[in-house]
C-alpha cells in the first residue's frame, strides 16, 4: 500500500524536496555567506550520494516528485552528475532540477544533461563585472555567461535566471538583465533579499521590492501581463511582456509571502530535515541513516517535521526569529 502523502496541519501537501549537497562555494555573495573565516562542515559530515538517494526513495514513496539540488554551490561537489542520475532513476521522481551560480557549468553541462537533469536555475545578479564583484566578492561573470551558453548548447530549455533584488544595487541592473534574458530566450526572475545573510546585516530598507521592480520594468521596457501559473505551488508570480518576447517572474517572500501555498521540504548537506527556510528546528535524518534505522523510521521523522511546520515564516512580525544558519548552510 502507498504510504499517505506528506500533509501538514494546514493541509499543504509536500511534493517538493530541496537537497543541499554542500555548504561550500566558489564565490562569497554578501547576502548569503560571510567574506572570510568560514567553518565549512567536515566532508565526513556531509551525506553521501547513497544516503541522499535512500532519503529520496523514502520521501518519493510519500508523494515527493520533484527534487532540486542546491547548496552552497552544488557544482563544487565532485561527480554531481552521478547523483543526478541516481535521483532521476528513483521511482516517482518526475524532475531533478539544479540551482547553480554557473561558474563551473560550462564544464559540466553536457554530463548533467546526459545524467537526466530536467531544469536549471542560474543565479545572475549583474551583467557589470564591477557590480558582480561587489556582490560576489569574487570575479567570475565571464564564466557564468559561458556556463549559460554552454547549457543552452547542450539542450537545456526554459533556463531561469535568478537575481536577488537589493535596494541601491539592483536598480541599474534591472533593464539590462531583462533585455539580456529576452535576447537569449531565458526567463528572468527577481527574488526579494531575505534575512538569511551570514553577516546578519539584513534590514527591510535593503529589500528592492517586487512592486518597485515591476514599476521600473513597466516604465523602462513596457507593460507586463500576468500569466496563470502551470504550478500553483511555485513561489514566483509570472508575467509576460505585452509586446514582444519574454517572461519575468517575481519572488516576493518579504512583501507578498507565499507560505500558504508552500509544498517544499529541505534536506541540508549534513542530513538535517527542515520544513522551512526560516525554520529554527531541524530533524536529524543523518543519525537515522547512519544508525541502522529502517525506512519506516526515516519516514516517521519526515512526517514529524512536516507536522510541525508553521503557517508562515513571519518575517514581518515583531516576533520573527532569524534562523541560526545562513542561506549557504541551509540550501536556497
Ligand atoms: N550557489 C547556488 C546559486 O547561487 O545559485 C545555489 C545556492 S544559493 C543559496 C540559491 C539561491 O538563493 C540563489 O539564487 C541565491 O541568489 C539565493 N539567495 C542567497 N541568499 C539569499 C538571500 N539572503 N535572499 C534571497 N535570496 C538569496
Ligand atoms: Fe555561493 Fe550561491 Fe551563496 Fe552566492 S548565493 S555565496 S553562489 S551559495
């Protein structure tokens, strides 16, 4: 008999798992990582590909059908295509996707495609080398662009470009990013800056809101028309340009939280289950995976985590508690 789906106390059915494969990264975006003195998890604390695969088999039997690999930077983990292939073959998994900064994508795009990767989201905040360096605290724009074009060349379609929307930095980037995306058949998405930076400098004033972004795009490029989403659980609100090609998505977790339609669960690189990006609690799957637990015990742990999920993240509430971990340690 098929185990029951992962439904939380608010009726949200969880079908989407984000798996972080590492907390390491080859750049240092200020909205995510500290600049230096980072204490990465020792390698033996990270789940092996076999442990990740077993976890995915267990949740797939409870209705999870989409996996997104993230990090840290997932492509710094050796042999990532091997994991992609393993997960794509798990019964019930319809889609294995990847979020990457694309610095290493040119060298791995063909192997990823061949392994069965379905979708790619690429993070790109700026097309100006100086601004790229200011945000990432490293160079690398040329490599990112090479990665995007290599991915298109090996046949990845519907690639999404994600930019974090930062007030005072992103405004001059908006039009060039949208035009670049339109020219190259990519979908541009803007994500409001969330309080998950390692330096703890986030405040509301630094968020360039989705509303403001839309005003800039409509004033400088042209009117947008809302699109009906193919996936009602997706965090982005999508628009098409009224004239010409191109789609734009806005992910507005700060000004328009979408928690009521969240269907996502997370597994950190060292095997902790989280029911929310902003969760202050974790459930230790690694201990079970390495301690001889049965699949039923693992499934129970995941159910406990889903059962404890809160109605929303509460970023805008006085009682909001920032999680003890930053984005690179959770998996965005
Ligand atoms: N390294 C990969 C990358 O950058 O695409 C994957 C991991 S990264 C943590 C996943 C996504 O989270 C990226 O698109 C990144 O821009 C976004 N992100 C990181 N910190 C953020 C923050 N504080 N607020 C909003 N988005 C953030
Ligand atoms: Fe690395 Fe991605 Fe975090 Fe940037 S957002 S520091 S690329 S993990």
